[in-house]
């Protein structure tokens, strides 16, 4: 639930830094951070949408809704 860390993960997945490039995962992490008020993640999430199919966006939104922090 750390918004800045979620935003960082979104960047990492969007460019493939240390993890495989994955726009669905990047969108999910940016969406979670954006929901906590990270403005940069809102902008980056919206930019990612331009390179994603509607099915990918729907999957990323579904993953965002289902995401639960590990305890």
C-alpha cells in the first residue's frame, strides 16, 4: 500500500527495468498509486493506455480491483 513504491513499480514494468516489460502490470501499479493521489502515476497510466488494447486495459483494471497487500 505504499503509493510511491507502487508508482516506482509501474515505471519499472513500463520500461522493463529489472523486470520483464509488461504494460498490464505497469498500468495496474500506476492505477493503484493514482488511487492514493500520486499525480505522476495518473499521467503515466493515461499515457500507457495509448499503447494498450482495450482488453489489456480491462485486464489491468481487473487486477487493480483484485489486488490485496500481502501481510
